[in-house]
C-alpha cells in the first residue's frame, strides 16, 4: 500500500507544475530503483498516451510556418544524420556482438525519436519482448542522462537558445526528454527543439516502410498520427487567433503533462531493467549516442547546421 501511495503522490507532484522536468525524472528514477513498481503496465501505457497528448497540445503554441520551415531546412541533415546513426549503430552492434534485432532497434531509436521509433519498428522486425526491453531500457537510461546534463552543458558552452534547441532535437532520443531539456533552457529553445524533433519523428514512416520491405514483413506499421494532430493544432494557432487564451492554457497543460510523463518514464527504470540490458547493448547505445552528440554539437557550433 505504501509504494502505491508514494507513486501517486509523486505523480501528482510531477503534474502540478511546481517542479521542473529534470526533477520529475530524477524522482522517477529514485522511485524505480528503490521500490518495486506498483503499476508497471499502467505506467507504460499511460506515459505513451500522455506524451502524445502533450505533444499535440504543444502545437497550440507553435506557428505553422515555423513548423514547415523546420521540416524543409532540416531535410538534408536529417537524412544524413539518420543514415549515419543507422549505419554506424549496426557496425557497433556487430563489433560488440549485439544480436541483430536489438542492435537495429537501438540504432533506430538513436537515429529518430527513441522509444516511439522502437515501438514502431519492433513489430516489423518481429522483436521478442526481451529484445524490446533491452532496446527500450538502453534508450531510456541514456535519455535520463541527457535530460539531466544537457542544460548544464549548453550553459557552460554559452549556446544560444536556437543552437541548444537544435542540438537537443538532434542528440536526445525521446521527444519528452527533448522538450524537458529545452524547456529548462528557455522558451525559444523549446520552440526550436519541438518543431525540429517532430519533423524528425516523421521519418518513422519511411524507415518503417523500408524495414518492412527489406524483411518482407506484413506487420501493421504504427503511423505517428499524433504528429498530424500537432500540425492541426499549429494551424489553429496560426489562422484562428481568437482562441489565444485557450491556446495558452493548452500549452501550459502540455508542459505539465510532459513533466508527469518524465516521472512515469523514470519510474519504469529498475535495477532489473539495467541488468537485463547487459553491457554489450549498453556499449553500443552509449558510444553511438556520444558520436551523434559530439558530431551534431560540433557541426552546430561551426555553423554547418542551422535553421
């Protein structure tokens, strides 16, 4: 009874708007590592729904023209970045002796948008529950590290709001962690990070189709419909200015929802999850992430990648 009560109180605190996203994630991690999760299945299911609903609500704070500009201007480096992560990730997986399916899932999660990409391509690759757990566990642990460290790194390097938002979108796996880190850094960083990350998330579709073609799979592809709803929200914000007050409320609810999502994600990382990941997938995921992290940072700082 006590773990259930603690979990509910921490979730309510995370959704209250009184604590920051990194703090909510840290609370979730402490809970997950210290206490057996009382509602593991519910937490996984509702964290996915809450993330998608919150992303849609964030669209009410975006201008449609900015969303489209981010997608157009970032097409080439997104294509190159995803190709690099997939190729290097598979090479690292082979080097460390990681099985092909989890190696591909970790590479895809790093290349596009973390757990959402893994959830989309996992059924197509006919991944087992263990392979999904290994891949998601690797990505979620690295997500946690990124959310807690990126704002401090950006501050130390004196990155502009635009630079940090772009870097977060390119180098952090999950949309929730991207938004959490960017929100900590500033409002402009949040806008840039959200638009670029969601434009990047659209690549789930071609990568899923390519995976299904290569494998000859007939599995149903999970289309990221919430991104379409995000765009509709941005259309409303751009062309229906009469709802300004409601839009502001939706954005506020989105940030509270994303903070609660980060607590749910953190609470799902247990000692058993870390042990199950093992050192080989962890090495693959960590080294690939560090290459993406440092490479994108260097290109942004040099002015080679910009909006």
